[in-house]
């Protein structure tokens, strides 16, 4: 993406963002190039954050059924689309009254698609919802997505993961997010007159408090794993004693099986747990059973082994591309296996 060829977005309105091709591609079909440009733009122009959030919500709401929206939200969306329609109709000099343009709810969705091409592009595989004062981002199987939070912190979501957070972040209280699935956090430091603001990640088994750091969180299969790459982390269990706070140092892995069991902390290699953020696979003496769990969690694939002995075979290797077919081919060659695929079910047979 050549920034010199793009318009000046610093003064764009909501409806201008809704109609802009680059912006729509970032919201609906994100890739590394568009994410890099728009995240940098938001850091340079924080005053445009509310406008960008509103335009993003409008684009993504067009992907769901109309009766899933509140009346006020529907009205706001159609106000913007009305304005967009009028702008596109101005060269012909003909602007029809609203009642003629929006004949019925079904026709409104069709017309929105024909005017702006929004529904045609809505295949990015992730969703961005508003629930009152909370926003929720969900990724589909096999998809990675970077979310920039209101404070500038970034969250890299793995496939089949959900992040939610309040929309009304202020400097008066700590920052909080809720995670289901797996994500890598790069947290910015925030300081107010009363001191630094904590950033708290809530999971089913652990609350993770930081001031500014980089860490990976995985909440799959009833347990929470935290790997610290940089900075310091405080861990506490949601229903545990308030005085029971555990500290983590870089290069450590914390595992909580449930709220009732103690948290185990041990040394680890962060790069093995964060390779997915670079769209890579990295394994070190990893049982095939664990690799199968990873593919099931992030891609919705089920690996079936001939027997338990095969499932416990261990694999070490790095793949520069996080490509499932390449991984399966590599495993087959390494262990002399035959791979038979039936949709999302993959059978690994001994030769």
C-alpha cells in the first residue's frame, strides 16, 4: 500500500470512511499491509478513533440480520448510508425521498450492497459487535487478527478466539479486557496524576495485571496458560484471596487448571508459544497429540491417530509459514504416515 497515493484521512467523516476502499478492506478483509497502515494511522491521529470505530461498526453490522440490531443502532446505520447514497446520486441531480429508497428491510440490505459494495466484501471471517458499552471481536478458525485498543495497546488474536472490552475507557480507572481463546498482548504504559494505570486481562481461571509488557494468553480446554515475553506480570485467581498475588518474570510459563488449584510457574521458551503471531509453527519435542489439539483449537480440524502410541510420538521443527497442509505433509514424511482427509477430519495412518 503506497501511502502517497491515499487520501488525507485525518479529516474524514464516518460516511467517507464507510465508502473508502482501503478502509473497507482493512475492516472486512484485513491483511498485514492494511493492518500496519491503519494501526499506524490511529496512533498518529487518536482524535479520529471515535469516527473509525463508528465506521467499522457500520460496516460489520451489515453482516448480520437486521433484527439482531437495536432500533437506535439501525437508525444510526441508515442515517450514514442515506448520506452516502445522496453523495453518490448528486452527479445525476436526483435524490429520492427516504421512503422511496428504503422500501422494506430486505430491500434496504440489497440497496446498501448495491450502493457501497459492503456485503460483497464481507467475507473476512471475523466479527466486531457492540453490546451497549462493550465491544466484542471474534475470529473464525484459522484466522489471525490484530486489534488496537482505545489506549493504543495491541492484541493479536489467534483463530477461534474472542476479545471483549468496554468502549468508555477513561484515565480514571484501570483498563480491562476479557479473553476466550488465545491472544498475544502488547500493552502500552499509561500514567495519570494518580499513578500508572494497570491493564487487566480477565480469563476463566486467572486475572493478569500489567503496567506495560508483552505476553501470550491461552484459555483453551478449561485451563489458562500465560507466557511472558517482556516486562512483569501479576497473577491472581478471580475467587482467590486478594493477598495471593503471583509475580512472573520474562521467560516463564504460568498454568492454572481451575480457580481451585494452585498456579504452576516454570521456565519456558516464549518463542515456542508466540510463533503463531508471526504465522509460523514452532515445536520442540512436542507430542503429536498436542499438535492435534492446537489444530483443533485454532483451525477446527480433528486429527485421528491409528493408536495412542502414534499420538505420543514427538516432533521438533519450525515452519516459516503457518500452513496446515505443509505441516501435515511434514509430519507424514517424518513419521512415515499416510494422511487421509475427510473434510475437517484428518486420519493419520502408519504406512
